[in-house]
C-alpha cells in the first residue's frame, strides 16, 4: 500500500484478521504498529511509552516495527494545513492495532474533535477505561485499593455525534421552528439566541457496546455490569439505553447473566459463581456511589458523555489523569490512548507523567495476546512508583519522593523491566 507522506517500515508484518466479527486477529512476533504522538504533552509521553513497550517486547522475545503517523498540529505542518490526513486514517485502518497520544480540540469555535472523528471513522465503538490502583500511588481517598472498575463508554453517538447548530445561523432557526412548530414543543426554548444539539442513541449502538461489556465481564470473571444512565429525565435516549441493555442481557446470555432484581427475588441475594449480575444506576447517583460504595462496582456500560465524566472521576481516585489508561476497540481493531488530554501548558517540558500512556500500551499488549509483556510493564511501573521515583504530579502528594522528568521515569521503568524479566 502506498501512502503519501509516511512510510511503511521495511521490517515487520501487519497483523492478520482471522474473523472480524469474532474479534480475532493473528499477531506476528514482529508486528507493524502505528504510533501517533499527538499534540501538547503527546510528544513527551509518546516516546516514553514507546521506549517502555520496546523494552517489554524485547524482554519477551519480540520486536515492534513502529510506524509514525500524524494528526493535529504535526499533521498541519506536514500536510498543508490538514488536521487528520487520509494517510493516518488509512494506516490505522490497515494495521488494526495502534497507540496514540492526546489531540487538542479548541473549545467553542474551530475544528471538531479529531479524537471523535477518528473513533467514528475507524468505528472503534467501545472506549474502555480500566481504573485500578497501583501500589504506592497517592490518592485523595482513604481506600484507593477498593477501586477496580472498567468503564465501557459508547464511542460513536450521543451528544458527541456532532449534530448541532450554531447560534445565529439560519439552520438553528429552522430547527427551532421545526421543534416548536411541527413537533409540538411550543414554548420550550427561551426566546433569543440559541444553540441546539441532537442526542441520538440507537439500538444498534447500545447493544453492541453492552455486549462488549458483558463479554468482558464473563471472560474476566467479574461480578457485575452496571448500566449507567440518566433515563429518569432523558427517557427516550438514556432510558432506552437502559432498556436495550437489559434486553441484550436477557436475550443473548441465558443463565450466564441475571438481573439484580432476579438475584434478590429468586436467589435471596446469593450470586451464582459463574453468573454476572446486570443492574443499572442513575448517573448522578453513580458519581457518588463510586466514592461511597467503590468496591461494589465492577464493569460499567454507559453512553459517551456519562462515560467521559465518570471515567475521569474514577481516574482521580486512583491517582489522577497521569495514571488513567484507555483504549478504543472495534471489531478486530484496537487504538490505545490515555484518558488525559494534551495539557498544553506542560508541552515539551519533559515533565508530565507518562504512566497513563504506558498503561494504555499494556491494554494494547493484552489485546495482542502479549499478556506476559503487558504484565512486565505494569509490574515495572508499579515497582518504580513504589520506590517513590515519580513525576511532578505524584511527587507533590508524597513525602520524600524523588522527582523525575518524563524521560527519566521511562528510563527507571525500563531498568525495572530488565530486572524483572
Ligand atoms: P488535560 O489535558 O487532561 O489536562 C488537565 C490536567 O490534568 C493537567 O493540567 C494536569 O493537572 C493533569 N494531567 C493531564 N495529563 C497529565 C499527565 N500525563 N501527567 C500529569 N498530570 C496530567 O485536560 P484539559 O486541559 O481539559 O484539555 C486540554 C486539551 O486536551 C483540550 O484541547 C482537550 O480537548 C484535549 N483532550 C484530548 C483528549 C484526547 O486526545 N483523547 C482527551 C481529553 C482532552 P495539573 O495541572 O493539576 O498538574
């Protein structure tokens, strides 16, 4: 395949798709993996994660052939002002597994989110964000070890779909007139300037996301899947998400999945060993439940906006955004990326914490079937932090720590990988 401005590495092979629907890939020992550093602190955390992933691959007898791809500011320089070049989308599409850093999105005006565009164009419909506590990481809560949740956030619809109209345009007036005049919502929108957005939640989008969450819970021996929604207010979107979620559970899993109601009505609250319980919580309640009843939650399935809020809040409990990893999954496709953004004020200072990006690499390795290399990175990061060698964000919260630059932290993790291997 020919690309315009980027080159396929001479060494290495593309992963092969065995069965797209069954999410099965064959990963060679020397795969080609696209990497997109991204904007702002992406140029700090990207190379740090790459160095650590290389070390873990080498320690387990493998090698990655990296392929640099570009979006955002670096793409604009190379591709005559383009934010998301076709080269990049095509490389990510073709090679199937990749890792990216954050991309800046201007607030209010300017271009739309490149992250959202990428997730939609690659149809990586589930954004998975595990939040677990690593030994030694300071936390604002008393028992951070109780947090062990995995959020499955729908990635392609909700108010993120980008169907919105700007105040002052002819289109927004047309939509307002349609909603008030033809759809019977007279006197629901205040007079004067207005911006309007649309929130699509589909059966297709909901069911494939909830399926992924239940499959994950069953495969990883988790106790429950919680559908998080604001269906008391947004009945036909978020309420429908809840109903479709329960439908998937009831229609596709037989005895493997039971609802919380059944558990209490028929089993006296006694959960069968091999079954997953599906329940639901209203989103505002859920935000306090993660603090007050942290250990009762396990796998979360929710819509785009709720998922974004909830996973950042969970991230805060296990040490903040410098720690929280994530990955976008589609069918036979994974694009790993940390939860945090481009933190422009720290860009290029070799200062921020690369742990979130490294642990996103752990998710990618797990998906590739490289569980041993994934475990090595996780253990080495934990070992480094436990020995109080940390970046500024954790250093300000612990006594007697050694403050390291991003690159020094990466070196320390590599050293631990080599010791642990
Ligand atoms: P942010 O970039 O995540 O930064 C918010 C704060 O979180 C930072 O000021 C810093 O806190 C802390 N933080 C983030 N990453 C860290 C790291 N690696 N190590 C240590 N601390 C870290 O959020 P934002 O300022 O709201 O957003 C900035 C830009 O990023 C926006 O354009 C937004 O659209 C974009 N964004 C992109 C993605 C993505 O690409 N997936 C995700 C979210 C946001 P302290 O200053 O308190 O130390």
